[in-house]
């Protein structure tokens, strides 16, 4: 443990941020997985809602600096591409 007061505060803050980051990244994976499962099930109405929720949580993570903006864009692009492909097979 550091001796300098400001460094002690920094360590506490970075530990808290690390937990927040891990939690948010886990939530992203969960929402994307749910959206993919709904797409595979073939329900168009639920697919739209699930994709919206996943995109929303990805955008929030990018906004907070938890993931890089290009990584967020890539994840959203892949998800939307899969959703569009799934909607075409339903039609």
C-alpha cells in the first residue's frame, strides 16, 4: 500500500473503476448474447427490442470510456448485420 495520501486515493478509485468496468463489460456480453438468442429464435418484435437494448448499453459504455469507440462501433455493426440477416430470412 502506498504512503502518499493522493496515491492511496488513486488506488481506491482505480479499484472501484475496475469493478465498474468489469461489470459493464459483462453486461454488454449478456445483452448481446440475449439479442443473438432472440434472433435465432426468429421473433421479429423481440429482436428489435433486444438489439436496441444491446446497442444502448454499448453506447453507454463508450460514452463512459469503458470500451473504445471503435470497439463499440464494431460490436454494434456486427450485431446489426446479424439482425438484418435474420430479418431477411424471416421475410
